[in-house]
C-alpha cells in the first residue's frame, strides 16, 4: 500500500505529532509512505530522520489565503498525485484538506481528511464559520472518509450538514499517545504545586488567563512552566512582569521532549478558545496528571469534572477555582486520568482504528 500524507504546517503541534506517529506506523508495516508538507520545520526534520519516507517540501501549500498561490498549489499537487499514484491520500489541516481534495477530484486514489477541529467550530468568528461551513459541505462530496477526532466534532459536522448519517463517510477516531512510566510525586501540604501548560503562544491558546489566575491566587507555592513558542510569547512574558508573577513562571520555549516536564508536574493546564481533541491533554493523562482545561470542543471527552480534573470557563474566576479544586485532590484525580487514558486514548488503539479505515477503502 502506498500512502501520501499531506499537511500544511511543520511546526510541532497536535496534528503534526499525530501525522508523525501515523508515518512511523506505516513504515514499520512495510508500506510505502510519502509526506507532502508546506514548510520546513520540526515535522519535516523528524520525518527526514526516518530515512524511509519520500519527503516532499511543497512551498505552494500555505496557511494564508492567496488565490494565485492556491491555484498553483492545486494544479501542482494534482500533477504530483498523478505522478506518484498513491493508493491513499490522507489530508490533515483545513488548508491541506481543501487543496488536496480539489486536486485529487476524479483521480483513482482514495481520499481521507482528518479534521483536527473544524474551522466552523464555536469560538471562531461568525463570518468565518459561515464560509468554512459551506466550503466543507462542498469538499465532503469529494472525500471518501472524514475522520473526526472527537464526538463533538462529529456531531457538529452532522448539525451543519457537512456529514450525513446516511452516507457513512464520517467516523470518530480519538487521537492517542504512548504510555509513560510516570510515578506520581507525593504532594504533601506546604510543598510547591507545579503547573505545566504545553501549547503554542498563538490563537486559540490562552496562556494569558493562566498568568492572570496565578496573580489572583497570590500564592507563591504555585509554580508554572509554559512550554512552547509563537507570536504571542513576548506579550505573555510582559504580562507576567506587569502582574509581578515572573518569579513563579518559567518560559521554557519549544521542547522536543515534554516527558521530563510532565514527570515533574503536579497539574496540567490547557486553556483555549477552541479545540479539537488535544493530544497534549492525552499525554498529560498518560503521566497520571490532574487536568484543568477549557470546556471547549472535544475536551469534555477527555476531562470529566471532578473525576480526573476540572473543566473551566475562560474567565479568571473559573480558572482560579479549577486550580484550587485540582490542588486539593491531586492523587485521586491523577490516577483517574491514567485509567481514562488506558481505556480510550492509547496510541496503539488509535493507529489500529486508522489502519482499519485504510484497508476498508481499498
């Protein structure tokens, strides 16, 4: 089987981590794998190290809209698909999903699109949501299978008529992560409580809410590690200084391996305006961490309030309350996180489900 993966961006995030695991799995299975990516970066570099993947830098595939460049991308990608003749074209991210499905229209390969959170989800500007909804309705006609990473996204696609129960194109496959060897730290009263948030400093992430919550808590025992980089990093650093909590906040930048930081944490936090099904939360659950996260998208399918953490609204008061409650029962919440991870979010289960889809289409 020959599989061509296509994704717009190469900066490391949930979608890129997912694609990387898919590629490794297919290489291990002896299948021929190709990756088309619109920029060079962490995903590009990691795949290059595998040495068994045909890696294609495709600069015409850009996140921003440009009618001229996008038309070139469609034309050149179609020519590439014809030349390489994959059995499966598996598209990730909204832009690659659109360009790829138009380019592959009428060709012999089977086309799969994984929606890592819909562009018409709650939290996106109303006008954009309306446009993206109609675009996705059209593109769905040229797609053999649409993978949603959460029940929330699947139901949203049904509601907006992007999917129909009758045509069986849509399916839910949860993202997955590898298990960790984490053993919970004994959190005794009076010790530091270490919070960690792993997310790019960019829309839709809300590190600002966490910084403000720490300032409101006014408790030096709370220590925060922020992992990631992005366009909003300097603004968040400035905010921490202005709120006089810089001594409690560590800005650790982008990290290729977050395991050691999760191992040393007591609570994982993810605050966002919208999400699909965050892999960062799944990774934190594998490390037996309680979760405090925004009640958006597929997050409630990962986090059960009062069971393995707390869902919060994107307000300072709600975030403060969530952190306080999670701090009071970290051991039980963390153990429940691990149990939920093992039941629903293992990497092996995720890869097995996607392989089943591949073979069902051939």
